[in-house]
């Protein structure tokens, strides 16, 4: 299977051979890498048209890959995106949910 890649702004997301990777281009070099079956993304709507995407590892393997949250517990990386761009990210994670046989929260 070909790698799945999503690039938008300063964010580069990639899945290759079952490994999910997040790269951010900013002042602080940071990345996040984990098996696709373990990844979770929690979207937190903020004021000012900003959404934070928090990345971490699931506690239970059947947990949704993507959901809304008010809490950022057990999360390892955060990316701020314009709220208007959130549907683009949600669509990518919906595709990844299908690949990994995991749900995506409504």
C-alpha cells in the first residue's frame, strides 16, 4: 500500500507501513510517531477561530481515532489550526479510521 500523506500549512501527516507520523514546521522542532492502531486525535475548539488538535495514544484499542474534547490529558503533541480547516483534517482522519478499522466520533 502506498503511504497516505496529508500536508496543510505547517503540518505534515503521514501513514506508512502502519506507522502514523506528525511533523510540524515551526520554531520548535517536534514530531509524533506511533502505530496507527494506537493514535488518537482530539479536536478542541478555541476562541478566535482556532482549533487545537491534540495527538496521543489510546487507552483502549477500539477508541475513536478522532473526536472532540474539552480535556488534553494523556496527549503528546498539539497543533493549532484555523477552525475553518478542521473539516480537511477530519476527512483525513476518517480515511485513517477506515484503514485501521476504528471509529470516528460524531
